[in-house]
C-alpha cells in the first residue's frame, strides 16, 4: 500500500514551524523536511521555492544571522565561511555577507585569545605558537591572528 501524498499546506506548515524557531538556509530546510517527506522531492522543492518567493525563507537573512551568531561565539571568518558552504550558501552570497577586511576580526581574535589565555603576553615562541594554533582552530585567518598578536605585543589587545 502506497503512502498518501501530503498536501502542500502540510509541508508548508512544517517548514514554517522550522522557520519560526530560527532562520534556515534553503538546503537545511529541504534536508529537515526531507526526513519526513522524502518520497515527494518535487513537492518539497515547490513549497520551498514558494517560501523563497514570499520572502519567508532567505539565504541572505540566514547567512547574516549565522555570521552574527558565530561571531558572538568567538569563531573566525574561515570557519564561518566553511560552515556557510556546508549549509548550501553560495560563494557569492558568502563574499557579500562576510567582510574579512573588517577590523572586527582582529578584535574577535584578541578577545578569544584573552578569554582562553588571559592578558599575559606569551612569554616564549612555544607559547605564542600554541596560542596561534588555538586561534587557527577557532577559524581565524592568518592575517587576523598575526594582527592580534601584533596588538598584544604593543598592548593594544
């Protein structure tokens, strides 16, 4: 016995529930809805497309909110870029939303280093390298890490 095809309104209702909790990329929304409605991919696509056209789902809005959330968590631009790609955000949109030239990234790197290691300036090269590796794992670009350590050396961080 074949399962009855769901109504578009049922899928839309489920999608709206997801979007009410937080912004989702179109890819995320399709994956979540696909867990329940995987037998009807064309129906999923049409419902998601309708949500996009009605501006109820926006990858741009998602990317902006996601970047702000990750910045509050002390994550760097490289990690955020990777996570956005994994969530189906286009390279063009990432470039438009993620300004890596922003001085805020150096400040975030300083804050992440200070939160983890305190205000002490690294006392030797080994400790400096350890702190730099930490910032790399948090997703900060090399230039932001270097700028953060230059600021530490001159007491601006």
